[in-house]
């Protein structure tokens, strides 16, 4: 107790945090918790801190975004960050140089290239964070089901069987189809046994390999982790339960492809994607330049030239591909326009 008449002062400090919760049968709930820390000091030297917690519940129907084990997806993280910056979908599109339709689709529908990229990241034993000026978000990666892995394993065995059987028939033209099939099945069984050892070794390397670098894009970041652990596309496809072509595309050294959309959207609000490998380190993905879309640009698939202009230029002998590039449509479209006028 303090003597009567003693003076005391109070200091106030605000802090905030957000969390996300959902059950399979309920809509997701965004909680913003505001904590008011009250520090009371009095003349007798006693100090006391009280914590007042205010929870603001924002219920919205994000059912289409609850794809990854009821945890925040990249699209939901983007929605949060856009709200933090007070941006509408149209304003975000303008900043990123991405069409408003692409922004709306990314925020409201599952984006197949992103889901594949996240599945591969999960198979590489990584964590993913979004680091923005106002908050850090940990993005939960999809859980890879045994059924998906088993399906890709069956595809691998089918490819091996066809390759071995074709090789046997080429080397021994006199062999019957039944003999070639039986021999090829034996080769597949032996290869499968070696494959199990290879995948186990790959998992061990992923758990112990430290990766510390930056990457210009999402594909390049994925490739940096895979290359450091010496994991090839075929092994990665089997670990992630995705098709071999999808794994090869994700590890491709060319441009971002359809992953350019999320990369540009996050970069537009200065949110950096950071991958944390299981073995330590971090792979930071550089911010991307904005895309080519502008409000005054012609709509995708709509020619910036009239049909008469296209036919006139084609009649002068200009290449259809050059006309198509300038008109903003495909060469096939230009060819159809030229033919329709003859």
C-alpha cells in the first residue's frame, strides 16, 4: 500500500498482432488483438503493469482461400497486406502492372502454379515467410498426401517400364513381347529399390544443407535450394507428389512464367518472400519490377489495329508475326483476319 496523497503516473503503450483461425466447418476468422500496456509508477517505488486485450473479430467468407490445411495461403497474405496499405484491387493492379482481372483471380481462386510451387517448397523441407514493412507473415505450406506420392510413383514406374521394354526389344529383336515385358518388370523392381535409397538420401541432404543467397524470382529461389541439396527434378516430383513436367517447369532457368503474377503483386507493396531451408540459412527473393499492364493499354486479345489496317499491311508483304506483335494479338488471329478478307 502507498501512503495517502502519494502521486502516481501512468504510461500507455499500444501493440497489435493478428492471427487467423478456421475449422473445416466454419468460415475463417481474422483476429486483430490490440494490447494496451499500462505501466503505473507511484511515489513509493512500486510499479505495476496491467494488460488490457481488445480483440476485433472480422468474419469474412474466405472459403476459396482455405486450401492449405486451414492456414493462410499466399493469396490471403496478399489480401491482408493490401488492406494494411489501404489498397483496392484496382490500385494494387496499377502498382504491380498486372491487370485487375488477374488480381481478382489470384485473390479469389486457387492459383495452380502457386500451389505447385508451394508443394515443391514443402517437399524441399522449407518454410516460407512474407516480410513486409508492417508485418511478418508465416505461410503454411500444403501437406503432401501419401496418395499423391503413390500416384506419382506409379507414373514413374510406368515411364521406366516403357523405356526398359523398348530398349530390350531394340537390343534383342527376336524377343517376344511377353519376354520383354517380364524382363522389363524385373529392371523396374531393381530401379525402384535404388530409388528408395536415393530419395532417403535426398531427404537427409535437404535436412542438413544450409542455403544462404538471394534469387531474382520464385523459380530461381526454388532451384537454389534444390541445387544446393543436389535434388533433381525427378526426385523432387516424387517427393512432392507432382508431375515430372511441373517439377521441371518450376526448376526451369527461363522466366517466371505464371509465377510472375504473385511475384509482382507482393513486390508492389514491398513485401519480400523469404524461404528458410531446413538446414539453415535463408533465400530471399528480390522484388520484381512492375509488369507491362497499364490502364490505357489495349485489352488482352483485342487488336490495336482495325481489320482493314491488318489486311493492308499484310498486302504490302509485311510478316504476319510482326503485325501480330504490334497489334497485340496472336499470329493465328492475324492470319484469320487476312483470310477472312479474301
